[in-house]
C-alpha cells in the first residue's frame, strides 16, 4: 500500500483566494452562492476557514455543480420573494383593519395604540417593499391599500 501524502490545506480567505487566483470577496461569494467547499473548524459562520486543495481543484473542474447550486439559489430566492410579497399584502390588510378600528374607537388610549400599530405596519411595508419584486397586479393592489392606509392615518392625525 503506497504512502499517500497528507492532504494539503489552505488556511484563511486570503490563501484560498490566492490559490484560486481571485479576490477574497469573490471567493466568499463563491462559497455563499455556488457551494465552494470551505470548512470552518470551529463550526461557526464567522470562524476561521480552511480548504483542501484537492476539494478546491475538484470544485473548479466540475462547473455543473456550480450551475445547479446557482439554479437552486435562484429558485429559493424566487420562493422567498413570493412569500415576502404575500406578507406585504396581508400586512397591508391587517394595518387597514387597525386603522379602521382606530377611526371607530371612542377610547383615546385604544385609538392611540391601534393608530401606532397601523403606522408601524405602514412603515415596515414601505421599507420591505424596496427589496420585493411585485408583478403588476400585486403592485396595484398593494399601492391601493397603502394609499387608503395613508389617508386613514392622516385622518387620525399622522404626518408623513
């Protein structure tokens, strides 16, 4: 049985990047998006990293796995975006309900609390909407709900 040399490891992002002839950020993106075989001995996402040269060489030589990883990531991002769009629609409808409750409340404390809840939801929707791709119908429905919500909040004394 022949003596095999021990596997050669690279330690740290800089060594790995130099070995692959890429920048550190590019190599980190390869790990995140395309499954570059990186190991963290401490088991934590922020811990130091190592990589076996043979694993890196195999990864570079098999581009099909990169494409599959990228396709899986894109599919996941699409599903995540769809869930985010659904959340925004539901949250807008809930916020409208809170605004309606506030408009009908005779108790000042209840009016204040429900108005604040509706305003917080409105601000959250506006913030999250920037990172959400909406199709035409989704955009129209959400915009209509947000305009109605804004009018109701303004009638409750909120300024934008």
